[in-house]
C-alpha cells in the first residue's frame, strides 16, 4: 500500500492463524532487532500493517549461494526465544497455540484421531517429553516455519523473522526441524554436512547457559520428534475452516508419520 513517503504492507491472516497478529506485536516489543514491528494491528480481525522489511533472505541467497547468513540469524533467533520464555503466558493469551511438552501425549492422540491413523504408544511419547523436559531448556515460542522465505534482510542491516502464523508455545529446539532442513535443501547439502552442523551450533551457543553441549545435542535429537508433531498440527490448524483440504490432510498425515517414526526410534 503506497503512502506519501513509503510503501507499507497490509496482512490479513487466515482464519485459523489469527494469533499471528498479537504474537508478532508482542515479540516485536521484546526484540525489535529480530522481529518486524507492526505499524498497526487489529487483533479481532486478524489484520496488521507492516513496514517494508527489505528483501527476503531467499532472494539474497540466490546471489550468494552460501549459508553463512544463517550463522548470524540463528543465535539472534535463539536469543529471541530466550527472551520470550518469560512471556509464554502473555503469548498464550494472545492466541499462541499451546503445544508444550506436558500436552504432547494428548496432542498426539488428538492428531491421530483427526487423521484416522494410529498414534505411537503413549508411554513412548511420554518418555520423549519427560527426557526433553529434564534437560532444563525453558519452553518458549517456536516459529515452526523458519526458512529463508520468512526472514527479511533489512536495508539498514540485520534481519527480521516474520510470518508467525505457524508458531506455537513448545520446546524451542523444535524450530530446527524446518530450519535445518531448509538450509540443507536450499544449498543441496546432506543432513550431516558441516555447514548444517555449523548452523545448528550457532543456534545452540546462546543455550549453553542452560545445559552442557552433550545435553543440548540430545535435546536437539528429541526435539526433532516434537517439531514433526507441531508441523502436523500447523497444517490442520491452517485449514481448520476447510476440513476437506487434501493438501492439509496429506501434509498433516506425512508429518505425523514422521513424528511416529521418530518416537519409535527414540524408544529403542
């Protein structure tokens, strides 16, 4: 939308993702250095007006063809999550979906019922949740769709993560499910490529104040399962107004199958 001095951007959220507005506004107050601050919000309608955030990271990386920018973005994103951990109740009040670890067995059964598929054994899901909780990483907001299409490279320098419609309150490391896969996909890297490992380590560095490295790495492994379940939930939530959406059901079923497989492997 053009104005007298600059262009601004209007966003109307999908009906199932209206929390994007309140969550974005709250996170921008906490860390405006990494979240695009809305110019105006209408929480009831799910509308917001945003400044121009710059170029998307996706377009920038088409020229650079190297993941080094993620080494800058990942620790800043982690610091945002650390700051937001103290505000989880406010985020939930703003509509952020509650996918915290204490609800993991319940959520698994809920998704399995919606999709008409078998859920992993409840005791195995509970074991994953209990071990991950014991590491001591505070639960916080997790974007759940952290890829280069949802990050701006700001004209004045720095970055801004946007589009919090898939976000949830959960274990923060679940963000790495999409985050690391997106890096590997963009640069045609293997899962264990050193560049992927460096991006993971850059993310984990701020969390070193909470646990030792071996505990953090184990938490990443456990959170892989949690993140796959939240992806399944995100697809079902996004199309809650269209229960017949083949895309939502197929994607939700694929991610839930990935979750079930991860839980079974962790239970061995």
